[in-house]
C-alpha cells in the first residue's frame, strides 16, 4: 500500500484526480487518501520527496508527521481498508458508516452522538449530517458509502430520498441552481434514481433547457416509467410544447398580417397616385 521513492516520476504522469467510484483495491495509499478528499496531489508529491530522504519512514508516517492526516487514519487505509472491502464483498461483514469513520479516526464518539441527536429532529441521513456539520468531506462520505456501506441499500435509498426532498424545497422557492447541486449529489449515490432524473427534468423545463430535460426524462423512463415526478415532467413538457406551438403560430400570423398591411399600404398609395394622375 505504500509509495516507494522511485515511483515519483510515474506518479507525476498519472492523473491524480481519479473517479471517486473506481476500484480502490490495491491502489497506492496516497491516491486512496486523495480519493477520500483527505490530502491533495501537491501534498502527495511533497511526501514523496520527503520519503527520498527518509526511506525508513512509511508514506503514512510522513503524512502524519506533517500533520496532513492522523496516524490512525493512515494506518486504517493502509492496513485495514482492503480487507474490510473484501469481507463486505464476500458477505462476511457489514459495517455501519459511523463506526467505520470512527475506526478511521475521521469521527469521534462525541461527534457521532451529536449527529445521532440531530437525526432525531431533521430526519436526514447520518452521512449527510456529518458533511453538513463539516466533520467529513463529501468525497470521504462517497468513498465509504461506495466501498464499505453499499450493501445497505435501505441506507442508500434513505440518503437519496433525503437529498431529493432537500432539492424539492429549493425548487419551491425557485432556487434551481441549488436544487441542481443537490440532485447531482444524489446521483453520486444512485445514478439511476428515477425520481432524481424526474425532478431534474422539471427544473430544466422551467429553465427552458428542453434538450437537457428530455435527456433526464429518458433516463427516468429506463429506470421506472411509473415514477410520479416523471409523469409531472412529461405533463409539464407537453404544456410547454403546446404553449410554444401556439406562440409560434401567433407570431407567424402577426408577421403575415404585418406583411399584408405593408403591401396594402404600398398598393393603396400607388392606386391613389394613379387616380390623381
């Protein structure tokens, strides 16, 4: 799991901004921590340089010495992460998000208790509250949810539904930009959620972006053609198309009338001149 000093050149050529959902098994510790949003590409390069002069230190020890991550966090990802993922895939273990984050040194007992108390009043999911409270980054949450907690479909669905409800509130006050941001978060958990695509369709119709609306309507149809938000989007799109058609006809009629008036005005003047002559 640890970088060696002679990996520096190849690492610098590698795109460090990897997709959060790519396979994490057996990748270098630095890349894994970056995917979790815990260190940056620049910090990786600095640590690699440090390792050239301190070959007796492990990569995680250097990060901890510099204060970029806790030693227990580096040890968790270096020594336990792969085996935990393997146990999940084999069905040998199930990990709760809170206990996994605590084991990684990313949450403490008091923070977990505070999140649980907040859950009682706002009905949001554990991970969403942890991010909103600033305890963890969204990338960190996504990495844990994807790899350690993906077995818990009920939890994932609750997370998406919670974000979806938040986006609906933004739509009601016509804050479409924030609603879209929320819905993009939801798609990170479930890229095929029909309700999310349905609401995105509605927003894009309201913003006159019909091409984008149709894209998300098709995605929603593939997942769940009976999704209520999909029906609402289709209905809204039909109304919009009828209105645009009516408006176009009115514009065409107005243009025709204007042309007729111009012609009659010209010929009327021409005939008047003939009569005078």
